[in-house]
C-alpha cells in the first residue's frame, strides 16, 4: 500500500488546520469516494466543504470516474472569486 499527498488551499487549509496531508492508497488505486472517506476520517472538519471544493489530481481537475494511484498529488481547491 502506498499513499498520495493532499494539498489544502484557502478555506480547506483553514478547516484542516494544515497545508498538506497524506491518504493511504492501494496499488490498484482508489476512487474519489474512498479518497473522501479516508480524508474525512482524519479531517472531519472538511465535510462542510465537500460539496463546494474541486479536487485536482496532479495539477489537473479530477475527471469523473478517475482514480488516484500511489504517488499522485491531490489538491482541494475551494471556489475562488476575483475582480
């Protein structure tokens, strides 16, 4: 079993209380639902953001049905606004 690195940005960083973490990941990979299950087990305060954050994998937004593999880097990116 390996792991993937998770980066937290903006409100996700505040909710997690840290800038990054790791999530266990089997060699065959894990789906987004399992990723969230494992992440929320360690950082339950992120639950309120789940519906509003975008998940990126290796600097690209995660596509529907795409899995994480050991060594991947995930990022939780809350909505942003600008002007």
